[in-house]
C-alpha cells in the first residue's frame, strides 16, 4: 500500500533534519524543536520555522570561531614508526596504528607514543618467537652429539 506524504509532513522532516544535522545546535534545542514540530499542524508556521532556523544557523556558523585541527607532526609519526618496529609490538597492533596514523591529532599521537613506550619498556616485552640474550648464550653452549646411537 502506498502512502502519500502531506506537505506538512515534508516540512516537519525538513525542519528536523536542519536542526539535527547542524553542529551549532545544542541537545536542548534539538529536543525542543522535535517537540514543537511534532505538535504543529500549520504549514505556514512550519515554513516560517524552517526559514528562521535556516537564518539562525547560518548566522551562528558565520560568527563561530574557526576550528583549527592540528594533526600529528612528521617527528611524531617517525617516533611512532620507530616504536612500532620493536619486537614486542604485535602485527595487529602495528596494523591498527599504521592504518590510523594520518588521522591522529597531536595529543592523540602523544598518547600513542606513551602507550607504545610503556609496551616496549615493560619487563615482559620480549616476544616468545624472538631470541633474547639468554637464548643466544644457550645456543653457544650447546654441543651436538658426536654420534648417532
């Protein structure tokens, strides 16, 4: 069965999408708009709300201070890559960090560096498949059997 959308329903949807998609509206404003739009039956009122909301949001975005995003510096990325080359860092961890390295902000990069440093400096940071100094000494002391018996 097909349903027809009335003009008022279309206007309700337009006003709510405008309010909910804007970054400059507060959660309280979104809730108030949803309540009022749901109650409103007048198409002219909905048109006025749409125009006024559009005007107000444009004014807010015009006067809002610009948002400056500072991504991780080349030195931070280099240090992260250097730490990722440590034998204690697992392949899934390397993959996860490397896939997101270009999205990291400066403070996020600092957090990753601290996390990797803690991971590599931990006493149990040696992986089982990598030979350590004690393993190398044991290999040097090993004497194979002289004959097969």
